[in-house]
C-alpha cells in the first residue's frame, strides 16, 4: 500500500509505531544522523548526539551518539507531516546498560502510544543528564542510565510533560500502557536498589543485588506524581518487557 525510507546519512533504528485517529502513522526510534528529516516547527530541530556506541550484533553503529526521533507520516505514506529530534547531549533512546542487555536487540526497546486526544507518549531510556524534562515527577537524572517518559502534542511541536524515572544505578523503560484516565503504566528493568518505590507496593526491596529486577510503575496523567511503583523480581535475573491493561483494569506484564 505504501513503502518509504526514513532516515539520514547515519544509522536509524525504528522501535515502535502507532496510528492516530486519522490513520497517520507515528514512528518512534533512534537516529545517529544530524541530517535526519525534521520539520520546521518541530520541538527540537538540532541533533545533540552523544558518545560513540555500537549495539552488539545488530549491524548498526552510532559514531556520533544517538537522539530519539519521532515522525508522523500522512495516511497514504506520501507526506512527512511532523518530525522531531528529542534528546540531550548523551545517548538517548538506546538501552546501553550492560546489565540490562540480555536478549538480541534489547538496546532498541521502548514504545510509543497515543491517547484519545491524539497526544503522543514515549517510554524509553536516556544517559543524558540534560534530557528535556518539564512538569515532571523526577526532573533530575539520579545516576547512570535512566528511564524516561515523554508526552508530546500531536504536531510534535511541544513537550507537554517529560520525566526521568530511575535510581542511582542503571534503569530502562521498555513499554507503556494508558489506563482509561490516561494515567501511565511503565515497565522495564532496574539495577537500582533505590528505584522509586511506593510504600504499599507488592515488592519494596530490590531482590537481586548484583543484577536486574523488573519493575512496574504508575504515573498520573499530568506526569507530576508517582501513584504506585513496585519491584517485581527474584534472587535471579529478572526484567519485564511489555505491559498491557485488560478490560477489568488488571495489569499484565
């Protein structure tokens, strides 16, 4: 029906896609290209990059580091309606933490979603201490790689809110899901013994002190409050790669 290239002079990795109510396709991924196609009114028109990084066994490299990209294609695939970089001065959008790398292509996880108002949500990772955060639950990088959650407008011209989520070691967010009130569930893996956990959580203590535990966290729709958050793990290696919400509001990992 349609097929197109999307990229610049360096390497790109698409991670996740979603279609809005007008059948326009949003693509979220990482790029190493300073000349990746962005639109004039985009939130961030300049590539910030970071240190050189080559994901193992994937045939791609980012010699000038990586930024997140988000692009919106027309319903027939023939038009780039909106496209933006998103990132700080270290690597963004890639899971570069060795202890959180277990499966092939774990570097390229993360997810994009959309609400009833066609606002865009992204869940991913960043190493940047200057990642653009605003109106957020956690405005500072607590150390190492952090998870991050971003809400943008449908035109990709503004960040409505953006927040880190993590502790003092390495953390990664791989998936998100919206409940009926647009509160946001995120899940992934953490090596942080001080990951933000709420007092009544199912599991309040990091179980595997040397490696990774899974986590599941719920943020309010404004991105300003952590409503609930729990580790989910054992004394062995654990991570959680996907989250979905059932019709009865049960949460599935």
